[in-house]
C-alpha cells in the first residue's frame, strides 16, 4: 500500500510540474474497488447481422430477410441485398407490378433507384439510410417498401412488402 501512495505522490508531482496553473489534489486510494454495471434493454426492432444499427423502421411489423448478395433473392420483393455497384434487380412483375428495380447509385449514405411500371412510366427516388423510405404502390392495400441499410459496413438495398399509405 505504501508503494501505491509513493507512486500517486510521484504522479501528482509530475503532473503539477507540467505547466498546469491549477493545484492538483492528491487522491487517496479507495478502500473498495468500484465496479461497473451494465444493463441490457429489450427492443422490438428485428435482429440483424449488420455491424451497424438498423435504421428506424416504418410501421411494417414483418421481420427483415437475411442479408444476401444474390439478386434472385429479391424476386419476391423481400430481401436485404448487399450491393457494391449499380445493379438491376429482377422482380415478380405480376405480383409486385414492377418487373425490376434499377439501383443507379448506392453508398452507405444514399440510395438512388428507378422502377418502370408494368403499364409504362417510371419512378426515380433517392434517399438516405432508413427502411421503408420509399413506397411503391402495388394495390390499394399493399406497397413495396424500399430502403437503405448497412451490413458489415457495406450498403444494402432493402425490399419488403408492407401496407400502402
């Protein structure tokens, strides 16, 4: 114990000689060690394999699909597709109303995509991280939600069926 007091005294002398104008108080060792406690909280957000937190979700209660790098996993409109460059993702046009989604730019900060409807016309959207930031109407009651998240630090397109509106 005397050794600790000598080290603390030496440390105080060294620190006070470093040009500090404020007096340095000598600390005495505490008789009981301090312990840090951690508490865990439970969240209603879906689990993810992402190394960064999943952005805020919309009211869609469905869990996210497992991350993938295969575009065919998005055909049914339910995927988390890790992308490194612009890509065309084929979709079930009869079920979803859109034969494909063309990702024209993707980064961890921004997603830009274009879809062409089965009846003609097209829509282009850009937005930052979030799930369900873009909604493409399928019917009066359902929509294809489009979002951007990260998986292991890489950008990922999120497609998920959800409620319209």
